């Protein structure tokens, strides 16, 4: 039967080459993947959807590890159950799961344990990220995209606003979006009254 390989990377900064190489080494004839978070809804993974639609009963879905399928405990258990009900097999290259060699009850027990571990790992990542962000903020690190305007442009925007010009008119004159102008004006006004 055909081996179908699936890879998933959480962000555009992560690279899929390692997963693809491992899937090729495992003799997967069809390989597809998505760049999306592990907690994302399965309906928002076009490549996984296409792959599962191609698969027939008796074929095997190969993953580098089960968390590539989902990092959510419920998501992992639900999706594995659906695959097993369709008569498909799942094999992970980390050696933790191979449904061709075990009964469904044992499979679901292992999936439950792996799903719990994946969800706990995700919570730890979120906690460490929040702690790191908090420390960085306390040291004055600013997050988000860098501003694409300087203090002179801000002064010009506020001057135009004082003259009674609307956001759209100012945006057009400054070559900015209306929302950027609105954000600048609101932030400057809040700073004047001490809200910021």
C-alpha cells in the first residue's frame, strides 16, 4: 500500500527540509505539508486535507512525530480516531506509534499519552514565551513591527490634524494608510493627556 508522508512547520521561519528528507528515507511515495501551527483547525490545512482525501483504506500516513498532526490533546485523539475508522494506519518516524502493529485499544492509549504530552509541552512553551516577553518588556524591549515614520512625520500629521484635516486627507498627503494616521493621532493625543 502507498505510504503518504505529511510534514508541518509552525512558522515561515522553520524549515521543512529535515522532515521531508526523513519522509523520503521512509519510502513515502506522496509527501505534502503545511506551514501552520499545531493547534490550528484541521480545516485550515489545505495540504493535509488533500492528502487525507487521496488516501484509501489500508494506506499509511507517515509523520516524523505525532505532534506534526496536532499539538492539542483533543485534536490528536479525534484525528487519529477518524483515520483508524477509515481503515488507515499511522506511523511515526520517532518509533512511538505504528498502528499496523498494534490493536486499536493500545493505539488510542498511546495516542492519548502522546497527545497529553504534546499539549503539556505547548503550555510550557507558552509559559516560557510569556515569561521571556515579560522580562524583555521590563528591560525596555519594544515588540511589534518597527515604525515606518519618524518624529517629523508625526509632527506634520498632528499639525494637519490641528488644521482640521481628516484622517483620509492626511493619509493621502503623507502617503500612509488611514489606519496608520488614526493610530498616530490617537497615540499622540493619549500621550498628551497621560493615558499612555
